[in-house]
């Protein structure tokens, strides 16, 4: 189902992006399809929250929603590049670079994934997508659900990490004992950061 929701925008994007007469596309439709199927563009909220809390200087959050939605709420440090402006030349230097880890996000996943597909078809590097968008962010980071007391220590530790990140990012504090401590755990689950994509050879 996830793949199907990605393939429909992929076809529309390939058909709708105007022909580029000055900068040839770096990926063919087949190459882009392979990347879409791999799902390596997605970053989990836990990974992004960890980078925000640790003030990772390589992180650049890019909100692709409309400006009015961005003004109402945005993730810390995010910049606003609405999806309709993603091909505007003024943003090319931000999107086509090899220093920052750009993370697109929207309310859900679709618009951010479309932004990623457009930039990947153009051969841009270091662009990713926040899995689930701000809706899933609110559910997992800002309002995490306490796991059952019988849950494995790993789940308890993940909850403590999410609760701590949510509080650091403005979420509601709780007075209850941290779940991992109550369960006898306390080890912070490791955050696996994505490796930078290697440049795809060939293509148009």
C-alpha cells in the first residue's frame, strides 16, 4: 500500500515536471522507481528528534506545506519551501548540495515524498523525508503512548527517549516515573542515522 501511494505521485511528477533544457535529469524513471521502492529516503521521527535535541548542525528541516500552515506550526529551525515552489531557482542552492541533510516534511508523507522525488529526478543529493510528517510526529514524539508494563525494556527505553525529546521540544511534561526506570531498564536505544546516498551512475 505504501509503495502504491508512492507510485501514483511518481508517474504524475515525471509527466508534470517541465522539460529541462539546461540541466539534464540525472536519473531515469526506472532508477527513480528503484529508489522509491527501497524507501531509503525516509527518516523516522526518533532519528530527527534526536538530531534536533542534540543540535546537529548538519540537519536542515524543510516544511513543504503552504506558508499559512507553516506560520501556525513548524518544527524547530525549519524553513518553508512550499511544494509548489520546489523548482524555483532561488531554492536550488539549498536543495542541491552535499553538506546539509535536508529533511522534507508535510502534514503526512505524500507532499514531502513528492518534493523528494522531484529533487532526486534532478539528481540532487542529501534530501530525505520525515516518515509520517507532523501528524505522526505529534503522535510519536510530542504525545507518546506509555507502553504496557510487560513490554520489553527496548520499548520502555524508546518511550523514555520520545518523552524526553517531546519535553525538550515543548511537549507536556509528566510527573510519572520514566517507564524504563520503572521497568529496571534505562539504556537509550541507538539512533541509526542514514548513510549519505551514493551518486547514481548513468541515467539521462
